[in-house]
């Protein structure tokens, strides 16, 4: 049989089609060796993470998700109408959707619920003081109820209301008996670890945890990617050459500032400046991100800093430069004060976990001098 040249040229195309069809028939996700499965659950994918390293999320057919928080709690999220798989480990917390009776004691997570438009899933909170507009109004309007601080919850209120999940911050680790009591009373309790993330966007990426819990994975991905895009827009910019100190003064008159490798110094570096004091706390292996210094030590470390940012999201709110100078007379001799470059955060800044990219963008405007003619949302100048 004779074959034309056209037919020979057609053979590679046929081979390619066959290979594609063969691959299509093997499209089921290959399960990595470290992915847990139970019963009939069929693994589909591991949620990709860009910055966070304190959790992992595995997804399975039918809307099941397994959330593994490093060295902490593990949760299996069961979709509405789904059943608990056989052979589930006894220490795994089973979360049934829909989830609409949450006690939120971890204040930093509120903004992530806001971003997901999921505040109606919260019934009780662990603080009377909210600095985000939506949270403050929700408490005022009775959308959710104050049920006591993280270390002194109203157990009776939570049990009587049918609390499905208590979300605690790592502060609860100082009062482990509270978590034990909640669990003893049948209230599922988790300790979220976003404060252990070293990269600021790692904290924002925790929105994927709440997206998985609430069945809002797509919304979580969209919101997170929007903040990532704001950071990527800064990557091509040249460093500003500015030095910045970020701190507050506690009631004892000591300065509380951040370790040089903490997430706030990371925000400052991403925004194009150098953090002062340099090399602070590098030998401290604790999970605390802050360090206390006496005023004299602090002054010696930051007196030549170009810019001061005072942290009013922790300390009492300042309004004027005179308020700032009243903290200590030595501050008046600092370069940032002499050159009128003292800024202050709003009290809501660190409750805005979902806006880390936005906050870093505002820092960049301060460091480049663009902010002098603009009104920022989370940082303002002391005059």
C-alpha cells in the first residue's frame, strides 16, 4: 500500500491526540503520601498557599475539607447533608455546615469574616470594642452578643444558644483551662494561629481557613488575591532609603517595639524602607513578636530614624504631636520629630487582617512623600 506525504505528516498529529485522550482518562488527582483520608473520602486537591505556613487545607469530593493547623487543632468540615466518614481520628474536630453559631474571641479574625460577608455566622464575640465600622454596628444592632472575654466566656450563654464553634486566639494558651472547659461542655474549640505568620500576607491568607469553614472558598480566594496584587505592584519600586521605627509606649513608660524579623518590620521593608532598631530580638526564639525596651535604649537605637509610626491600635489613641511628645521628653530630640515626620495608626489597623496589602501601600506613600497630600485610611500624620 502506498502512502502520500500528506498522510505521513498527519501521523504525528494522531499520536498527539491519542496521548491527550489517554491523559484525560487519568485526570483523577494523585494523592500525595502525606494527605490523610478516611472512609470513602476521595482527595481532590491541596489548597495552594503563597505566604501562610501555619495551616494546610485538603479538599475532597462532595465539598469536604480537612484543615490542619500546625501543632494545633485539626478539623474536618462536613458539607450540609454529609456524613462523618468511618475511621476518623478521635482528636479531629468535626465541623458541620452550615456554620452559623460561632463564638469569635479572636478579634483579628473579624475582618476576615467581614471580607467574606459572613458576619451573620457569628452569634457571640469576645470583645466589646470593635474598631471596624461593620463590627461595631453589628454589636450595636444586636447581630451578635458579647459573651465574655476569651479567658472568661459566659459558658451558660454559649451552651444555651447552641454554640457550634469557639474561635480563640493564641492568647488562650495562657489560660488553657478555659479551652479545656469549653471542650468539656461540648463546645468545639479551635485556636487560630494567624499571629504566628511571619509574612503580613500570611495573616491575610487565613481567610482561606474561614472560607473552607463557611463554604466560601471562591470568595476567600478573590479577596486574598486582591491584596496580593497590591503588594506585587510595589515589587518593582526602588527602595526609598528611609529608616522607620514602629512602636508604642506602655503604661510603665517602656517602649514596646517589634523584633526585626517580625511581620511589622516585614511590612515596612515591603513598603520600601528599613526598619529600626536593626537586628533586634534575633536571638529570642519565643513566638512573641514584640520586645520591651526602656526609653533610653530605644532612643539610642532610633534617634536618627527618618520616620516614626506610633502604634495606636494597641495603645491609647494620640491626636496631636504634643500628645506624642508628652510620652517622653527625649523624643523631641529625635530626627523624625525635628523633621515633622511622626505618624500614627488608627485604632482599627490591626483588626484589619484582610487589608494588609492596603496598609503596606499606605506605608509606601508615607515613605515616598506622596501621603502628605492624601488622606490615608489607616495611618495619619501627627501635627
